[in-house]
């Protein structure tokens, strides 16, 4: 280049400025990203040149490991546990220089490095290493495989639940150094339980006790979980706590911070956001944090050297995953306790049938308080009995009998009063006032509802109904079949005009309320905590929960009632609960006696007589009638298996809300239940998984869906 050309940028020296501008423009330009290389002709790693990979393909007939060649350039990063990109589906037609090429790019994990491959054909090379961070440990891989086998699912589907999506910014930040083990905490409120202090001592000494804990009512359960975690950390091991929702996670988080200080545990909830949650998860995986508190997905948290796993409120439906293969937190943590030989604590103020079975089988020991201590901590529970009927003949039919009004008036003198209503909204279900015919939408025949006082619309398609009339009798007046939380709040507000009324439900959930007199109307599971406890509680419309066509209706109603009643002050402080339900029913009597364990044991005995879960293992198979029949005929079920059904499922109407796994709109599907005796659950899952894998490999046809241990068996 001549000197003239060198000076061509101008006498003012704007050449370097133009060059810098060009560089900045090129840097900011969106250049198409190059596809990962096929590594044609590239040298392979000198040692262990084969990587065994689990690919992100959740279909059952591909539930196996695949071998890939490791290029020398990726040798250092392609270690077991890292995320990789691989080409999949090329077949054997496109082979060059002894390497398989082509196929689509998908994600996967390296699970092993090997010197050779069991596959005799040409291998494709790893397309690239996404990150050198080892996110999948051998222990987590073993647990994921056990969960996949138990629920007749694929390993790839379980790993999608177990390993969160990558966040590069969080991955680039180093994790702090792990703190030293804390001192062993005092027993504190665990002294209220017969074996409570001994349980903590066993954890602190490195033991692995297993217990089903029936917690006393009140707010101390979070502190007691924190003390169990502190005792485990004092032994130099890790701990994992899984709770049903973010509110419960926040209470345990606050209790752990108060007991142990900052930086000793991680909080894994959806509210944290993807970057923060992944950063916390990485801190656990790297060993910087030894304790974890979180919601459902935290059941797979990679805690180093776990000494205790805890599940709180195992009967809550939030603990059952909605994605295949639908694992339940309680079952996964049981597997972790067995695989890692660590302690296990299942806690709840109530008691599920599955928890009672763990104690009855001897797998876990009961952790309960003396009967006198439990009755003193629980509130006084009253029902509409014969004495009340003698004074008020309409008490049995009334939604709010005089006993309930009396409890509200007395409770408001000293604090807030909780009112539990099974339905949200204003008038969730309506009927003709003359002939009681349910009010239906003229467009889709869905049920009409009144979410607020003025608007009338369809619950399925959302169409507004301005001029409704009954198709049977022609009347224009409506009545409420079920009264919702907002209507209840309005009625109570008119009855007690000087008292503030607060509502808590799905649209707006309150975490806590002050201890001043107020009416708090809540749907089940959304009850806020009151400072100092509620003075009284009303449990309305008990029939709505008890009349559900489900084998768990009584158990679930009792769990909801006890959960709400546990927020009320104890008998010594004047706490009172009024349940508006038939007083002779078993769940109501269990609530009056505050005996959830006895109710669970009686339910378990009845399930044993009927050979229903959890005594037996069960799976559901749903699909079109011909597909279900063909599938069951081809499956090599265990000889002891019993097939119940199939029975037709309700046809999903257009616009109606659909849950995961529901049949497509307008299609007629059937459901069959397959039952096996205890000890044969693994054989049933293996048979169904093999049948589904073979069916998919042959081309599938009409879809057939499988679910082990369905939560709803009718």
C-alpha cells in the first residue's frame, strides 16, 4: 500500500475512526451461526474415544444409550455429566471416511467415556459440547433410571424434570466456598413428641432414621423441619426438603435462616426466576450449599452426601407431576432414601393412607405426640349435633346454622375468624329456581356461572348469557347450586358490617393476615396464616368435598379441614372450629377427635379388603376403545394382573377446560385399570413399558397413554 493510499482517509485523521466504525458495525451484525461440524477426518481422542450419551428423545423405544465418537478437540470437555449436542437419525446410508454424518441436532448428556463401543457400525462424532459444567452426576443418573423404570417412562423424560435448563450467565458465576458444619441445634419444640429428641440425635450422629411425623397444629412445623435439617448438617451431610407450594417454602426458608443464618441453604422455587434458580441449583451441584428447600422439581436436587430427605404434606396434589412419567414426590424421596441410605421424614398435620402403610409395613416409625398433648394443641371442634337440632330445627339444612353464627360472633371479640369455602367465585353453579334444572349454555351446553354479582356466562366457552330461560319449564329465575367464596364474603360482610372481610383464593392468595378481628374467607389450600392464630374457623359446605366420586374424597376432605383447623388457636386459648357437615360421617368424627392417624388406618384396612391402592399397585391405560383392547392383548402382563374395565371416559366438549392427559375434544376414549398384588409393581411397569415401546417402534397408530399409580381411580 502506497503512502498516498495510507493517507487516503483524509487529513483530519478520520481513517481510524471509520475503521473502528466498520468493526463495530460488523460486530453488531447478526451473522448466521454456523452449524456444528461433522468433524470429517478429524483425529479422535487418544484415550476413551467413545462417549456414551443419553439423548433428549422421550419416546420409549429409544430409551437407551447411544455411542458417539469423541473428536480430539472435544476430549477435555466431553466428560461424563456434561451437556452435548449430537446428530441423531442419520441412519447408515450417509457414511464418509468411516464416520456417520447427517441427522438432526438434539441435546444430550454424556454418561460414560469408553475405550470401545458395543455397536459394530460407524459412529457419528459429537457435534459439540454445550458446556463443560458437569450437571449430571452418577448418583442422579441412577436415581433417574430408577424413577423411569418405576413409572414406565423414559430416562430422557425424567432428566428433563431433574436437570433445569442451562443459563449461561448463572453458569459463569463461581459459587461460594461451602461453610463449615453448624453446631447441633437444641431439640426445641421437638420435645413435644415422644421420639422427637431421639430422632434429632440420630440425625446428628450420622444415622438414617425413617419416620412418619404427625405434626401438631400450629405454626411450629417449619421451625421443627429447620431443626431436623440443622441436625443433619451438623453431621457433615446434606438435607433436602420438598414442600407443596411457594408459601410453605418461604416459611421453611425463613425458619432455616433464623436458625442457621444466611448462605447455608438454597431455595428452589418457580418464583425465583430461571437465572437465580439455576444459580442456586449449581451451588448445590458444586457442593457449595448442602441443604435445599423447594417445591416439586426440587425432589431431584443434586444434594451432596444426603443425610435426610423431607416431604411435607404428601397428600397435596401439587406433589404429583403433570409431565410424563408423572412421578410423585413421596415415591421419589423414598427411592432416594433407599439408594442413598439416608434418613427420611414424611410430615403432615394429617395422615395419608400411604403414610399409614409405611408405618404398618415397618419401613418407617411413627413420630407422634401424646394424645393429651395433641388434644390440648388442637382447637375445639364442634358439629351440628342432636343438641343443636333441638334448639334449631333448620340447623341441618342451613348453610350457616346458629352454631356457626355464634362461633363467628365470639371469635371476632378476640381475633380474626377463618371461613373455608370449597368453591371460589360468586355463584359457581346455577340452576332454575322453579324446577332445579341445571342452567346450561345455549351454545355448548356448558354450566352457567356468575363469577361476580352481575355477569352470567358459560364456564366452558365463556359466552355471556344476557337473556337466560329454563329449557324445561320456561322460568327466568336462577338459584345457586353451590355458593362461592365471594358470595359468602358478601353475605358475612352484610351480617357484620363493622368487621373487615378479606378473601384468599386462586386469583389472589394471601400469605398472612394481622391478628386484629376480621373475617377471612378462603378456598381450601389458600388459607393465610394469622398472627397469633385464628380465634375461630368455619368449615362450610362439607358435603361438596365429601360427595366427590373419588375413593380419596373422605381422606382429602379431612386433610383440608385439619390443615385449616391447624391455623386456629388451641383449646387452652379458646380456639373453636365449626364444621358444617353430617356429624356421623367418619371424616367428621376423625376431625372432632383430632385423630387423622386412626382415620388413615381404617381407610387402609378397607383398601386392603377391596385390594385397592396403596395395598395393590395399579396403572391406567386410556385411548380409543380399539387401541386399548389391542394394547392390553399385546402386553405380556404378570399372571396375577387383573384388568378392570375398560369404561368410557366423558367426552370433552369444545371450550371446556382440559387437564393434561384428557382425551382430545370430541373423541370417545376408554379407560382400563390394571391391578397387581404387592411386590409385582415393577413387573407391571416393565410389561406396560415394553408393550408401549414395541407399539411405538412399529408405527404406533392411535395414541395410548399409560400412567402408573393414577391419583384419581374413581
